[in-house]
C-alpha cells in the first residue's frame, strides 16, 4: 500500500519550507505520493512537481481554498487540478487581494492594541506571496509578544481578539466549480475542526455534493481517533471518497505527522480511486 499524504503547505502559502524542501522532506519521511495544497494559490506547484520528479516521488497538484459558508469559514481541498484553468487562477487572484486587504485590517487591529508595523512585519515572512494569519503569528512571536504560535493565535488572532477579522472568502459553489472545472476532486478539509454536530455537517455535505463535491478528509493531522471514526461513518453514509493528509506546515511543531499518518480505514473508498481508475479506464 502506497503512503499517501494529500494535504500539505509550502512557503507559497503559510508553510515554512519551500516546495523543494517540502518534497525532499516528504521523500525522506517515507511518503510515496504527496499533494501540495497551499492556501488559495498554486504558485508552489511547478517547483514541487520538478523536485518530485528529481527525487522520484509521485506528486499531485492541489490547492486549499478558503470558503465562507454562512457565518463559518471552512476549507475545501482540490486534488489533481489543472493549474492553468483560468477561472481557478482568477479566483485565487481575488482571494490573494482580499488577503492583502484583510492583512491591513489585522494590522490596524493590532495597532490599536499598541503593536506597530504588523503588516510589514508579517510581509517579511510572507515575502510578497499569499499573506495569512500564520505570518502575523511569526511576526508576533519574533517580537516577543508570545512564546509560541499556538499561544499567539489564542491571544491575538482568533475571534474576539485584536488581530481577528471575520473572513469573506469564496462561496462554496465557486470553490467547488473552480476545482471541478480544473478537472480536480473537491474534498472537505479537516471536518473534525469545525464546530458542527452531525446535522450541520450533513447539511454542508449535501450542499457540497449538490455542487459537485466528491470527498472528505477522514484522516487529517488534526483528527483524533474519535474524529476518524466519525468521519469514516459519515464518508460511507454520504458516499464520499475518503482522503488522507497531514496538513503539514512546519517540521518543528509537535503535531507534524508527515509520513506518519494512520492509514485510511478499510471501510473507506480512497480518493485516489477518482483519478487512478480514470487512468485504468483509458487503457
Ligand atoms: P488564514 O487562512 O490566514 O486565516 O489562516 C489560517 C491558518 O492559520 C491555518 O491554515 C493554520 O495554518 C493556522 N492556524 C489557524 N488556527 C491556528 C491555531 N490555533 N494554532 C496554530 N495555527 C493556526
Ligand atoms: Mn495554514
Ligand atoms: Mn485548513
Ligand atoms: Mn491546510
């Protein structure tokens, strides 16, 4: 059985390794097939693809789109996408400029709290690429405002804190249609992290399926054993493909599970059937 990891980040969004470093680390960690799924952009894909070829690692081009669903922010992963699909690229441009505007607002919020220069400080970490809360977190840790990333989110960057701005992201319909139009498979990312009971999660899933969504992450770096059991049942009941991904950002954080994920339960239909069976049918 191949070791798949279908959710990871590079410096093209808020990961700490550049795409080549990420690919080499994945290879060394025993991953056979990696998807790069940076937030709201595909700028790391080309470099990752080349490096994967060089080290003989199977590579899946992907993305993780930020979506506003009612008052909630959720994430939709797109796997095996054609990264030249224009509507997807146009969508990522919109999200990128929204992120810059939000960054200015976050910076203003922090300034009111007495913290100056947060936007340019965060941009030092994002290096002109997609800017996200992780870059603000890096700036705040560096400035000594908090001891680590986890506490900085808690103190500054979540709801009701000075550096939090409620996101206005893509609609679920647009996100799924960009991914499908790009020939990819849309997957609900880390469902265990949303504050949803089964009824709400199933409402999301039914809208998602109606729009063309096909999969859900059963194994995620942030899922507990209880989350895994719950999502296995839900994937079966809703006839969704099951995906597996570490959501790797940084080799230093304790919940880094790159190459060390629990395998997908046997009861699941793996998401790679969506593209691997397509290859078989061509033969
Ligand atoms: P953004 O899309 O810019 O709002 O940032 C979301 C990202 O911030 C996630 O993908 C994680 O990388 C990171 N993040 C969110 N909440 C936390 C947290 N509590 N601790 C550490 N990282 C977090
Ligand atoms: Mn992230
Ligand atoms: Mn996410
Ligand atoms: Mn992610």
